[in-house]
C-alpha cells in the first residue's frame, strides 16, 4: 500500500470515529479544507478539520446534538433546538457552524444544513457558499441514497464548469481551468482581503490536480463545444456567440439574474440579454461581476451570523488563527 493510500485509510477511520459522536440522521457528511486536503504553504498535520453535515430535519438533529454535545454550542444553544434551527435556515447561507470543537483528539468545525436548502442552493446558486465548497473535491464520509441531492451535486459541478468556460480564453490548461473553478466561490469574498492567504486558490489546486481530474473527468469528456487534449492536459473551446449563449442559458438561475441586472433593463427579456452578452467581447466581465455579487452578499452575512453561532470568544480566536495562517503562508511563499 502506498503512503498516500495508507494516509487516506487512516483519515477515513478518523472521520468515521468523529462522525460517531453525532446524531446518526445525516443524509450527507463530507470533510473539506486544509485539514482534509493538502495546501501549499499550509502543511500542518494538525489543521482544524472542517465538516458539513446535511440533515433532513435540523430541529430534531439539533435537539439530539444539544443533548449529547451542548458544549459545542454558544450561548445560543440555551434557547433550544427550534431557535438554533431557525437561525440556521433563515440567516446567512442556511448553514449553522460550531467551531473550535475538540473531538477525537482533533480540533474540528462542523456546519449543519437542511437537505432541501442545500439542494436548492446547488441548483440555483442562491449564495455560492456551500455550492462553492462542492466545486472542489471533498472527502465524502457518509451518503444515503437521495437522487435529488446527488443530481443537484452533479448539476452544481456542471454549472461551475460552464461558468469557468465563459471566463476562460479559447485555449487553456487543465490547471487554469481548475484554478478558475476553485476560485469562483472566493470571488468577491471580503475575507480574501483581510483573512485569507492571497495565494489560497492556487495553493488548493496545485497539490490536488489529480483529485480535480477525477472530480471533473467525465464532464470534460461530455461537455459540448470543448475538446479536452488528455496527453497535453489542455482544453480548447468554441467561443462563438452561439456556443457562449448555450453555456449562459445553462447557468444557475441566480447567476443569470445577476448578469441580466448588470447588462439589461427591467423590460428586456432575460434570454435577449444573455444573447447580447454572448456577442459582447467584454461579456465575460458580466459573468465575473455576477459571481462576485452573489459571493459578496453571502460571505458577509454568514460571517456576521458566525459571531452569534460561535460566540464572541471563539470568533476572535478563529479569526486570529486565520490571520496567522495568512501571514505564515505569505512568508513561506516569498
């Protein structure tokens, strides 16, 4: 067994042990971030592990979790599972995070999201918060059979590919494509200015190119209007107005709406706006600005929400760790 395979097996055991500390009614659980995947300039084996738990009934799940793990919650937990579930679903990006939690001798952060909320987000890109995390490879720990959720996850990946194609030139490398995909959810995020390493996106992609290939392999083979040169690891695409419009008409509803707000008038049909943008040599700017507008709103609202769900002390501690990682990462890469 290779060292990489052995490490992956150890991680699976750890993730399953951690999952055993929580109520079992989870539709999907996955690990992501620097604790689960290598990142350049961030090689610590003790990075906090990040998880997302997707649950059908947040109120019932939080009720059981409060009974078993009350210490994970801020003072908001005193108000009970109904309040926690309402804060989760009605504020920010629909996810409730408990952070800086000690579990199985590791520091973890976990977010809880309602299954139906995630499905809608993956399809429509209402906020590009969790959908953006799922543009990048993740370690799935648990998945129950749910065709709606599975199809939404695939559609989310395809939307990330279409959006990136609209932002890229006629010929580009695999690495450029994956960097564009990985960067969508950071575009417009204020934390990239004050709380993250400025090289974060390339630091994510470079050591994980094989994971990105597996993640997007089948789509690169089947997406229309592109040709994937596997030997040279380059991609060519047709950027004629007809092909660009084809990609635009397949974008998530919220991104189409943002593009139309930027490029059209209220009286203009949205498909007419997209056709005009497809003919515009600077049309990609509308796509980029549309993505930025979605991310900017959700990243700010979710960060403000985090002050209440994590508590002031944990928020300051977590923010301090982010700033330290940003400074250390920048120093290592200079």
